[in-house]
């Protein structure tokens, strides 16, 4: 906070004492606040992301879906359950032996078992369908985790920079109060005009309004962060990580984005469509069923056994099985085209963000090297002129307001660059391999 430079005359010397007392009070309050904040360990961005991942119920739900699909893959690889049948055959419905179960020699009790011999190729494709569904759910989990890490980082950065802007607003508000005290002292001593006093008060009201809005932004940013980390959102924040580097490289961007979670989801859907197409092709070959039966007759007649084979007749294959296979192949082609188009769109979007991020870094350097030093030098020069009686208080207020605006603009630019850094850095989860459940072997009975 830049302290005002007062003219070395008797009229303004009376205004210096309350100003210095107020500055001392502000310094003591600031020191106490810093000591209180330092008592607790600050919350880093990485810690906030870990908390958000641990609190997420979405990831646990996706794990359940993965487990369900892999269990279904084991079941789909087995032969269908055998069918047990029992009944009575050749019961007479007329004559003297009508509805008798023991008089007629043809009446018999029948016990049978039938097994459908589903081809191993079909069972393998059915199991593959569930396994690839599980792979799609794993990719969905990676995408969800990437979203959580990115959105938590954005919320954390939003609160950090909202607090930084609020600090600037508080500093300028304290300075504005001192300016009002100086203007009142000068006006009472006959060294300043009423217009200068009114200008100082007007500037103070504007700074109070800006401080109120900054405090509102901090509260809103804290609420946004609480969405991800709960009660920890009120903790003091550590310094943000450097936004000068990202894990993406322009020369390898297309290869890196091939593993983007959203692209992985579409790739896994393509695999699912491939499994469905393979199953439709395998369905062109009908499955045999075999049945064994035992017929029990009256004691004076011999018991019997029978064996039967059955095979569905695909009498209309061109309009049934062939059409189904063609439909699944078309769905596979559509899934492949969707993935390729999404990959191109993601590549273009990421390149645009990288360009904006690079431009933002260059602008920050320009602010640090040129704009902010110039604004500070102008403010200092006007203060020196005011202390020598060569400038009005309104000039001082205007110079300070310009310096404040430049500082706030630079903070806003830093926030935007940090947001771009977060979006680029967390496109892909950092430890995606460790978050996937162990795969279940695909067991297909022969």
C-alpha cells in the first residue's frame, strides 16, 4: 500500500497525525490477520483435488457398473442352462381305458433333458460385448475424474484470485480513508478546497462499493469450491502452482489427445459396436440342440430311450440375419466416424486454448514489465507533485485509481491464464492407470 506524501507546511501537518495513527491501526490489524491465517496449514490445489476425488460418489457408482459388466461377461461366455422336461405321453381319451395311466400299453412317463449347443464364437462375442462395455465404463470413469480434477482446480483458482482482488480492494479502501482524512484536515486548515474533499469522499464511496463486490465474489467462489471439497472450502489457500508450463506438446498433440477420456469413450463404443457386428455375423450360423429322453412304461412293457437333434431353419436369411449383420456394420461405421470427428474437434479446441494461453502469458509479461511500473511511476510522480503543491488531490486520486485498475486487470489476466492452464493440464487424469479395477478374465466354455 502506497502511503501519501504530505506537503511540509503547517496547514497539512495537522492532517498528518490522524493519518499516521490510522495507518498504524491498519498495519496492526493486517499483522494480526496474517498471524491468524498462518496458524493453519494452507490448502494446496493438489490437496483440494484429492479431497474432491475422495468425496465423489460418481466414481464409486461407475466402479459398480464396471464390476457388473465384467461379471456378466463371465456368464455370457457359458453354455445356456440345460432344460429338464417331464410329462406323460399317449394317454387315451376314449374307450374303456379313457384317461387311464396304467391300462394302455402305449402310455408312458417321459423324463428328458435338452441342451442347446451354442457355438463358441457366439459366446465369445457375447462375452466381448460385456467386456467392452466395462472398458467403456472405465473410460467414463477416467473422463469423470478428469472433469472433477479440472472443475476443482477452476473453483480453487477462482477463490484464490477472488481473494487476491479483494486484498487489492481492501488496500485501496484503507488508502481512500486516509485520503479523506487528509482532505478534511487540509480543508479545515484552509489549504484545500471543498471540491477536493468531495472528490475524496466520492472516491471512498466507489472503493467501498468495489470492496463490497469483491467480498461477494469471494463468498461466491467459496460456495463454488465447497461443491467439490465440502467444509474444507473455508480453509486458507496456498500459493497456486505455476501456470508457465503444461503437459501437452504442440508437436505430439494429436497423439496425446488420442488418449483423451472423451475420445476413449467413443473408441470403446466403437469396440462395443464391433462386438455387436461380430455377434450378428456369428448368428448367421444356427445352433444345434440335443435332447435325451427316458420313457417309462408298464412293468410288462419295455422302457424306452430316445435321442433328438434340432436345428433352426434360417429360411429367410437375406431378410433377417443378413439385414441384422448389415445394420450392425453400419452402426460400427457410424461409431468410427463419430470418434474421428470428435478427435478433430478436440484437437482444434485444444490448439485454440494453447494459443490463448501463450498469448495470455505474453500479456502478463507486458503488464509486469511495462504497464504496472508505468502506472506506479505515474502515481508516485503525482504524489510528489501534490506534496510540493503542484498537483491537486483529484490528480492523486485519479493516478491511484489508474494504478489500481492496472493491478486488477493484471490479476484478472492471471486468473484467465491460470484457468486455461487448468483446462489444459487436466484434460487427462494424472493417475488414470491406478484408478481402474482389476480386469476379470474372459472364460468361455468350450
